[in-house]
C-alpha cells in the first residue's frame, strides 16, 4: 500500500485512521510534510483528505457560516463572506506565512496542529467559533477554547479529524487582528483579535499560553466603558493574568506579558468609532 | 534545563523511601513509563515515552544510583537514546526525604536534564512547561499510591 492514501469520503478516512493508529491525517501538508522530511514525526501512512468532497469552501448553513476543514488559507484570506465582525479571520489568514504556504495550508490542518502562536486560534476564539470534529462515534462540535487542551494538545481522539469550523453569521461591526511578529510571515510573538459588540468588545490574545486568552467576565465588566482609559487598562491586566507565556526565540515570557495590555488597548482603539 | 520541586506525602519516610526504590511502583507513577526493571543493586532500566503535539520520542533509559544514604537521599544519573534516532536524554538527579512528622514526609528533588533530538524542535521554554506538567502528574499519582499503601499496610 502507498504511504499516502487518499480516501474519497470522511467515513473512509476515519475508518482507515482507526484501523491504523500510527497513520496521520493530512490536509494541505504544509507543516506535516515538512516535519516528516525533517524526521521529526513518524507515521505508518498519511491519510490525505484532498479527495473528499464537501470539506473545501465557505458557505452559509442556517444561522452560521461554515468553513470546511480543507479550505486553504488563501481562499479564506480573500473570502467576501468574512466581513464585519468576522473580518479579523480574513485578516489573520492573509498574514499566515507566505503565499506559497497559504496556497497549500488549510484551516483544518492549522487547527489540528494547534500551534499556539499560529493565527487562527485567537480570531476563532474571539468570534465564538466552534470546531466540528468527525470521528468513529460521529460528529461533535466544541468551542475553540474547549478544543485546545494544552500546549499542542487538542481534544482530537484516535480517528478524529477536523471537518469544519462554524461561526455565527457576520454582523455589522469592526474587527481587527493585530499580530506582532519578528518579520512578516513568522509565527506571532503575540497577537490580539478584537471585535466590537454592542457597548463593548470581545478580545482574544494569541501566543501567550497553550490556548487563546479570553475572559467573558472581563468583557462584561468593560462593557459600556469603552472610552474609559482606566477600565481598558484593567481589562488588559485581566487578560495578562490569564497568560502562561513561553520563553522562546520570538521573545521572553516577561516581554510577552508586557505586550498583552498594550496590544489589547491598541486593538480596542482600532475597533472603536472615534468620539 | 534545571528542574526542581518539593512536595509532601502523608506517609513515613521509610515508606516513601521504599516506594522510590520499587521500580514496579515507580513505573506506574511516571507518566509515559512503559516498563521499568532492576538490573542490579544500583542500576535500573526504564522505557519512557514523551510526546509533545505530533512529535513523540521513546527513550531507553539506564538509571544509575551514584550515591545513597537510606532513607534520606539519593543521587542518580539517567541516560538513554531513542532507538536508531538521534534523540538523546541525560539527567543528573538528586532527591532527599525529610521527616516532618512521623507520618508526613517532605520530598525535595532537583534534576539537570538535557534533551537533544527531535523534541528539541519545540525549544527549552516549552520543554520546561512540559516537564513541569509531567512532574505534577507524577507527584499526584505517586503521593496517592504511597498514601493508599501506607494506610493499608
């Protein structure tokens, strides 16, 4: 049997993964193939999801927007449906790596890898996105923050794959994705997703812990005080307290802690209407 | 990387000491440990798997006891490789037991660990976080086992 197998349906892919515990699902392969070539990972097979119908593309489903797991970053970065409070997702996709990788990598693959410094997790957490997971026991959906369990660790069990992401339909509101990186296209040193809601904001911080930082409680406290500098500073502080940043080549944990309140206030200023 | 920690166990110092020198018990407490056996009085062998995200490595470790003062302290070193892969793990460890009360023992440990190879991709910062969560997991399981054993014996 070939090393790469290409099932025609999700069921077929799931069955193969269950029968071959050392096999790995492959979406775009942008990270997976590079890691394999560097001999960082072992696998009995790569189960390519490329030939499965229905995993690619963005469309409305009832009150939600569905982004198929095999949708490429470049398609997300140019999608007209991602506007208003979902525009930050489009902006985040456009800042991933470089155009070659954006033409290759997919949302499902990026989320499956769950790199905390990658760009989707904070925008999806901010947008109240849900990850659709299909596996041997059927389909389940998890909020992004429940989906990421720890550093590079997700709720995905043996045989499960990310088949889609569901988002609430876009609303008329400003949203922004601020990314601080050493150079364009690098993983984030820290990032902030922010969108305006009635009287307030939703904010998620990326690259400062195993999963995005978000506090609905702090968002509720801040609501109605959007032009109160002290309240915004307190809000930034509240998110900073949730952080558990790494020391790595992109910055020390201390540096990241200092970035959080500053980047958060800057992102809030971005989405606020001028007084 | 330098790691250390302190925790207390509701058991006598001797009970904790015996648990530490029991490879079967340790194997059940160490996260990712698939097997552990005593080779000689001062030498143990263990097979330990470590996984971070998609990368996993399995180390064949030899642990040598270099110095011990029963039931107070033990100094050991561990080293091992990952089959034919270029991953390597070495560690120098020190552990001491202090009797706080007759049935309460404080365990202090420190370890200087070096890991090279594919797990190194994630860098030192993440390795430290992972080591911390593994040691927390060990302490929880170990304390529970020793305390349960201490009650029944």
